C-alpha cells in the first residue's frame, strides 16, 4: 500500500495474527473485511495509523 511501510512486528505469542489486514482496514475502510468502518487515511497520518495497529495488536496479545 502506497505510503505505508512495513508494519509493526506481531506481538509475542500472536504471530498468526497479521497486522497488514488491520492496517489496510484502518487506512482504506472495512469493506474488504466485511465491515462498514470508514477509512482513516485522511484523518490519521501513516505513523498514527501504525501506532493504532500496534495498539490493537498488543491488546489482542493480552487476551482482552
């Protein structure tokens, strides 16, 4: 995806959950994953979107 570099590493113990689909859904919207989530590529810059991906991935790693 243009403008987005490599994603953060998958959290320990959660290597099977890729961050790419989350980054894509946050940037482009959720249509590709079957949700109505809006795109945030105009609201959040690249760094902020990747921070959000890392935050979501870390939350999954805690099992919450």
